């Protein structure tokens, strides 16, 4: 009984702590919690669905009409940073993201000589995280990354590109090392292009 009471007290405290966030974002389900401290820039373009948990030291930014959508059941660790410019960046339902992960759909142009990179134009590329994914600690999901369903991203991986459903991605730059075979009903090793090398 004491355990459940403690859990309910913690839940109500989390909901109370979430009040400042609800005032900053466009929409946030009552069944989601977002723990302070956090930084939200242009929160009117951030939508957070139900059963989402976001741990402290989160930073969310939208720029030039960009938006962020976090679908239901997503769990995000501490020190998370996400930026979106000009288009939607979506994190699919039931995805788990560990601490210190960075996700963006923005690249900074650097080609103008003598001009600071932060003053150069943004290059926007579609970025999306599929449902049921797992993103390991301190991974960087760069602009132009599309993860399919239930992809696993290894710790400290630097990810860019389009990856199919049910694959394991690791490294710098990240490459596919395993995919799920429905024929064998097993996760099997692949080459960097996702072709099975064990059968």
C-alpha cells in the first residue's frame, strides 16, 4: 500500500511540475509529464501527446514555422535537445530515447567564406523517428534521417540517412549491422547496406 501511495504522490508532483510547460506549448496531453528544468523556444509549434515522459534538462526549439510532434508513449531521458526548422519533426509512438541525445532537421550552411556559420542559411531536410524505436545514450540524429519502425540506434552513434524498419544502426557514421528477418524470425547480421550476411 505504501508503495502505491508513494507512486501516486510522485505522479501528482510530476503533473504539478508540468504546469509551466503546458503554458508554453501548443498542446500537451494531461497524461504526460515533463520534468524541469527545461528550455522551450517557440513552443506554440510543439505538440506532446499522452503518456509521454520527458526528464530534466530538455531543450526544444522550433524555427521559421518548424514544428515538433511527440506521439504517445514516448520516454525521453535527461539532457535531450531537439530542433526543427520550417517543417514537422515527428517522434513516433512508444519510442525510448536515452539521455544526451540530439535530434534535428536543420543543417547549417558553411560555404560562405568570412561569414560565421550561425549567420548562414539553414538547410532543412526531412527527419523522422519511427514508432517503437530505441535511441541509445548520446546519439546524434542529424538532418535527413528517417528511421523506420523499431530501429535500434547504438550509444554515441552519429546517424544520417534513411533506414528501414527493424534494423540495428551503430557507429560514426552509423551503419546498419543487423536486421530482423521475418523468414527466420531472428535478428541477423548484415552488411552496411542492410543485406543479410548470415543466413
